[in-house]
C-alpha cells in the first residue's frame, strides 16, 4: 500500500470550525501529526486521535524558522515513505501562512506519493465576518508585515489593506517579538504606512477569538499610533480604504452609472454590529 | 482526557452545547466555577483580555517530559 498525505486545517475555533472532511481525514489516517496554537485544539485532537504527535518541538528559541519548517516536513513525510497514510493538521487554513504544509505536499508529490490539502477557516475568514468587510467591494490587499516592508510593496490605498503578524514585524527567528522590544521595527512599519495614508487615518488591530465563549479582540487606532499600540504576535492590522471615485470615461465606455458602482466603506460604517463591537473595544 | 484542565474541558463542552453556552453568557463566572475552573483562571477569562487569555491557555498545554539537570556547586 503506497503512503499518502492529507494536510488539513482545523480552523481558528476548534472544534466548531473543523469541517466534516477534515474530521474524517483525521479519523481515518494511520498517523496524525499536528501544529496548533492552543490547548483546546490539542485536547480535541487527542480526544479524536490519542496517539497524535505534536510538531511544536521543532521550534526552538533563537533557531531560524526555516530549519524548524524543514524538520516538520521530514517528520510529516517519514511515515508516508514507509507506506502509511498521514494526516498533518494545522491551525486555521493549512495553506495560509504555513510553509511546512505546502512544502510537505510538494515534496510528497515529487517523490511519487498522493498528497492533497483540504481547506480550513483562516484568520482572514474570521476577520471578514467579525469586522463586516466584503473583499469584493473595493478589493483587498493582504501582506505579511515584514514582506510588506522589505519588498516595498506598492499598494492602492483606495482598497482595503490587511497586514499580518504586525507584532512580529522584522523577526525571522522563532522568538516571540514582545513589546516594547519590537517598537523600533513597528516605527519603521508605521512610517511606511503613513507614506500611503494620512497620519490620522484609522486602522483596526484585530485578533480572531479561538474560543467560542470569547469575543474577538478589536482595537481601533490611528496609524500614527501604531508603534505605541503594542500589538501581540497574532495581531492583524486592517486598514480601511481611502475614498475613491470611479473613472467617468471608463464608466461611459462600460455603460454603467456611477450610482451603480459599489464603493468600499470603512468597516465601522454601514454595519451596526461591527461598529458597536469596535466602539466597545476602543481604547482597550 | 485525563490530562485536560477544567478550563479546556469547559471550552470543548461549550463548543458543542448551546445550552451551556447560553448559561455562560448569562453568568460566566458561576458557570466556569460549576465546571471546576479555578478563581484565577475565571478572573482572566471574564476580563476578556485576549493576550492574558492566550497566556493562560498556553500554560494549560499538556506537560512534556521535564528533565532536571542539577549542576554541582563550585568547590
């Protein structure tokens, strides 16, 4: 029997966001390995598969993340090479901000094994739901914070911007950045953002809730206060779009009226639920 | 299940029991207490401070093997 790999995502809130196909993949595999962010996810996995093994020990203080990822890939593929079916479970969506999941699938296929990835609910999915944002209105740009800086990404400030891992900006090892140690790097990010937006433009520091009984963390800040805002390693920055006007000539050519064009709006406008949640969290 | 803390057991139960979730919404501290959650954890959870909650939950993860190395004192 040839080995086979299935990579799955558990979603952010476990077990509520675990899909049926993911649950079946976990239940039916010969071996289950996992990398999760909280004790509840780990406990749920161990209820379903008591012999599931964590990959968390691949991370070590001060060790480059790249080395940890390589070790994870080897741990995932070892039993596949021995002819076993392996399910590798990750937090959130297994293909979003997860290197070892993609690499394990790629390498398994290169070696001739069947490998597939099942989608999961990502932090971005939770952000759209919790902040009331539709990426189809005005578009949405999404970057990891360090990538945004080092590649000098050119953005359109008239579309939404999402920056991931702002609390980890500039860090490439497995150490947690922490505040205020990371403040100088946050100041660099703040300057880069203020080059695109007015300094009093407001953004939202967001963190999805991994627990069913807790609200998401939502904090509205001025971009010029980002470096003082002490974002956590899991915090995401959402920057709402600046006002945009459609091009009159293009509208005429497409035979569309200006009033028919859907405009992007800040997430706290036109959504009373998101607005009240953000208002409650303001200054928190 | 033997290694699960009362708080983790509560989170897993609440994720699959709407009545329990409703009881928590009406009276969070009492509901947590009924599930054997300690007072310090209740204080952190009820505060809603995500950073503190993450720290608390991280500390609840299954303990691994602890190796204690005793270094001889210099003579």
